[in-house]
C-alpha cells in the first residue's frame, strides 16, 4: 500500500471526518481568514476548509503529495515546504497540523515557526495518535506488547501526542487545552503491516508473527488508538 493509499484509508476511518471537523471548529476562524495546513498530504483538509469559506493554504514536504493535492483541488493553494521553514510570510489566523508532529525530531523548532507565521491572537491546532498506546485484543498479550513496541520504534516521537499540552505551553502558547478521543484502525493490511515491522526489527520471529496475525484475522482486527487534539493561542 502506497503512502497516498494509507492516507486516504486513514481519512476514511470511522470518526475521521468528525475529528477533522473538530479541528476546524477549534481554529475559531472568522469568515475569510487565512489558515495554514501543515503536512497537508493530498489536501483533503485544505479543500474542506476552503469550502467553509476560509483561505486555506496547504504545505507538505513531499512534492508528490503537493502535486496530487493540486490535481484533486486545482482551485486551492498548495506549497512544497518544511515545517521547520515554512514557505509563507506571517499573518495567518490559524495553523493546523494533523498526524505530523510524531514525525518531527525537533517539534519546538516547528512551533517556533508556527508562532512566526501566526498573527497576534492566531490559533494553533495539533492532532495526532499515541503510537505507544495501541489497544489490541489478542490471545497473545506478550507478542502483542512486542509488536506494539516495534511499531512505535519506527516513529520519530511516538509519545508526542500525549504531551501536546506541555509542548504548546512550553513554546509560549496561551489558553492551551487538550481533548482525547479513541479512533479505530483495522483491516488485514494494517495488522499485517504491524507484523512485518516487528519481524523486520527482530521483535518477533516470522513464525510468531504468523501465529499472532492468524489470531487477529480470525478473531477480529479492530485496534483502538488514543488520538489527542490540542489548541492554543499566540
């Protein structure tokens, strides 16, 4: 499964549309306000924000993603750029980053850049999963712990979402608040991907992985993962 396919699948999961809508609500934008979506991927949030009457700009590190976003939403604005050095000037009323900060080794640098581009009184909204807290029903709890640890080890900062409050407050944002919801992953490609990572890093053997995977496929594959949404004001 390609990155594009994984992103599309994630945006189609139960509750995903509602969570996106909640991030837009927390931005508290006035009509016509400018909002930056960092790590915009294929541009779904930019398209939705534009349809709500905001001037949305998407930024992504991947030129391939930006090209796809422009293809899907040719009327919207998309730029190739880095969260540490955004290709825009200031004056934005909102900054949004969904499923981005767990890939950043220096999140404080990204937040300093967010403060640069936000106008006084502008709002930031971060959302993301806690990759160390996957909740999986399994007949093999010890194997499950190793598989979850292995998956988290492939994420730059797997625990960052649970620390959004501390991160935002420490970077000078005011009126910081955090909400948590539980999302659900699943499907054979996702659970097989967990096993493949665990085998590749040596956390479990091929045989152990197959036993665990068979149990998931036969017994159901709904995996719960905490998702945190935080907001703050410059």
